[in-house]
C-alpha cells in the first residue's frame, strides 16, 4: 500500500510504517519507554529525512504514551505530583535541547553527538539494568540467599534542600531531584529525537528510588507532555512534522501500546527489565560499531 | 546582380541545410504529486526535420537533459578522527539541481568532446554546481564526485546511454523516470541535436512538478499555520491514543 508523505516528500509502504508503529507501541506499553529510540533510526534507514523522522516520531510517542497513561491510570500506576515536577523540568529541558541541537547542527557534528550520546547513555543504563535484573532473577550463588535489598534513592538526592512527600512513589525527597532529572531528559529528548523513557525509567528506579509499580506510568506521563512540547517546537521551528507519517505510526503504536501494557501485567517485572536491558545494550553496541566502522555514506548533503 | 542573388540563395540553402528544425515535446507538461504518487515516467519525444527534405544528412545524434530546480547545498565529508567517523571538511555549492537525467542515442563521449559536453552539461560529470568559497580544484573535484555518486545511488542523477531511440531518422523518443522523492518545482527538458561533434540545434521545454489536493493543503498548512498544525498533530495523537485506550478497555 503506497502512501505519499507530503512533508517528507516521498512515498512509503503504509503497512510497513504501521507495523513499525506497532512494534514501538508494544515496547512502550511493556517497558514504559516511548520507543522513539527505535522509530527514529528505522525511519531514517527507510529514507525519511532525519528531521522529519525525529519530529514525526515525537508525535507518535505522544499517542503511544496517552494510551499507556490511560492503561496505567486504571491501576493507579501514575504519581501525578512526581509527574508534574518532571514535566516542568522536561519542558525547560526541551528548550535547552533545541539550542544545543541548533549549535551542533551548525558545526555539522549533530550526528556524531547523537551517536555518542546513544552509546554512552544506552551502554551505561543497559549494563546497570542488566546487572540488577540478573542478580534479582538469579540471586548470588554464594550459598547464602540474601533477600533483595530494598531500593533506596541515591545519596546525592538526600543532599538537596527542600523536601516534598510523594505518596504514590513512597518518597520524601527534594522536588529538585526529579526536576533536574526532567531537565536532563527533556534536553536529551530534543537532541536524540526520543521520548527519553529509557533514561527516565532507570533513573526513577535507581536514582530517585521510586516504588516500581508507579515508575512506568509516571515516566509515560512525563513523556506524554514532553513529546507534546517537542511536537509543537518542531511544528513551529523546523516545520518537519509529517501528519500523514505520524498518523500511520500512531495507528500501529496506540494499539501496540495496549497490547504491551496487557502483557506487562502478566509478566515478571525482573524478566521485563532483563529484556529491556538486552535490547538497550544491543542498540548501544550497534551504535558503537557504527562509530568505528567506515559508514556507507562518506558524503552527506544538507540544504543551505 | 544575378550573381549576388545566386550567392544569397546559396547562403539560405546552406544555412537551411546545416540548421535542422527540432520539434520537441514532453508527454505531460505537469506532473501532479498526490496521494499514491510513486514516481512517474516522462516521455520526451519529437521530430528532427531537415528543411531540404532529404535524409542525406540525417546522421544526427539526440541528447536530452532533464533538470530539476537547483538548490544551494553543503556537502560534508566524513573522516576517521580518533577512531570515530565524523564530519570533517565541507564544501558549498550554490546551484545543485535536485534532479538530473541525461539520455542519448549513442555514448556521449563518442558524439561530443569533453569541452562541448561541459558547455551543455551533457553528463553527470559535467553538472555545473557552482561551488562557492575558495577550495583547491582537486578537493572540489573530490566533493563533486562524492556528491554526484550519492545522488546517483538515490536515482536522482542518472545517465542513460542509448536511452534515446531514433526511428526513420526523423522521430526520436526518450523515457526518463522521476522517483517519488523528487523535489517539486519547474523542470527543464532540453533537447540537443548533435552532428559531427557539434550541437547544431537545441530546444527547451518546461515541466511543472507540483503537489495537488490534500498533499498541497498539508504542505501549505504546515508552513502558513504552523501553530495550528502543531496543535492538530498533538490533538490527533492524543485522540488516537485515547480511542485505542477506550476500545481496548471494552475488550
């Protein structure tokens, strides 16, 4: 089924795009990540111009997170207070990210910056999650089977002034910690063209120490608003949001997200984290390989 | 007087003989880009007439060149720096055609020399990209070659040797395909008649490639009402997400 994309200026196979949306939607419902880290590179690989891919992917992530947020709301899986703080940080972060993006683009190094960010972020997070998931799935074989340690937040978080109670997350910490986390994730969202869930989820778990049952819902809540801000920013500045492309992606991803969140309720959370860790590590390794190996295209063209 | 008239007649006759008339046409003077557009094929055809009526001098070769609207571009070159492949040097070109196809009835290097080919841009090697800035010619050639190679693999630049067929020494035709990712704008189709290594006649026709209907509406909407367009995109995504949530809640 050929569909012509009016902003991307090319015709694509509509069914392929819907399937791509469904794949990322399932990931989104399953792990609470937006799936942008898969959509954007795959769209670019398919021939969609990078800016259009990033802009339209952020629109798609909005849709996937809406259905995810709804699904998690039904089981009280969203901490709105925590979400609100991270959203405030996130919107500020998108502005910072947009400035950084423009700077790196003007010096022609945006691709390398994005790739290095991917390798560093995904590599660090992936190995952290992998280690944690393995120790919780197969406790240390030292003979003494220890009870899994109760997760606490990072010592730096306690050093911050001002403390709020976040009941659903089971935390009494400074709002500055989630706010700063929001800023960082927002900036990365704009820079990397991703929802930021794959950074947010582990950060909420291991840095803030939020209780696991609200992490996915709250991170989706933050992603929802930050990607809305990103879509608007793209629509106003780059004018690269392709609504036809976004609609096709949405069609797949909103259904995928529902399926994903159904599976998530039945599966073991440790196993889910192990799988997510594996996916994240594979992508990081692929990107690392891509940095060191001569690329297929030595020359790239940008309009002036 | 009689002699002068005779000379004049000879002049007319001679010029008439060395100046064949080229009557080119394109199968369509407008390409509409709309939903389901997967590229199209343009048929460039026409007749070459010798005013004297004889086909004695009919050993012409025909070259057609189809060019898309030119854009200023920057070409970046990746290099391995500290183990990482990253953009290093770059070169700017003021007018790179977004599409360039040339078809000829015989191999171009057999019918014209490089100088003539360069003058009329007969071949992807001879596209005039108007490089700007001060770069040494060797480096410029490297960038140009890299750029042309990239566009050739995107099937936006191409050379079709033998792509022009001539029948009865009078009619010629060439088919050139436009991929779906072509840039919209005014395309020029130039036809050259070549004889003995010289271009002896040329004609230009224009083809308009433009978006129509819904595609044009979306493009204009995104450019002229970008705030509303962004809101619409956000609203669409929220609505579809919400709808899916409701539908699946029923199951």
